[in-house]
C-alpha cells in the first residue's frame, strides 16, 4: 500500500499529540480516530491550554448568569400575572 505525505498546522499537531498512544504513529492515530463510531467524551479532557480553559470558563459563567437573570425575570412576570388573575377572580 502506498503512502502520502501530508502536512498539519502546528496547532492541529499539538492538539493531536496527546491523543496519540504509546508506540502509535500519526497514521495509526488518524486511522483509529476515523474508525471510531462513538467518540469517548473523556478523551478531550486536558487538551485545552490554560488560556483556552480560562476563556471557556468566562464565557460559560456569562451565559449561566444571563440565563439565570432571564429565568428570574420570566418567573417574576409569571408571578405578577398570576397575582393579577387571582385579584381579578376575587373582585368578580
């Protein structure tokens, strides 16, 4: 079987290296990754740089805060509408 020489960007190479098993060539790595039917979500742990992890944490916290604020506002509106409906029932 013939071979082809391909290039990888340095960032792709650096992200690939931790997934490479002892004694495994990059050809073996690519072949294994392409043949995996179900990805193991645990394999990606530890592959982010400290800066990437910090950025991800910051974005996640911002989204979580925004979601909590939106939920609180919706809950307050629902409580207000329920209170108004109960008041209307009492005066009718």
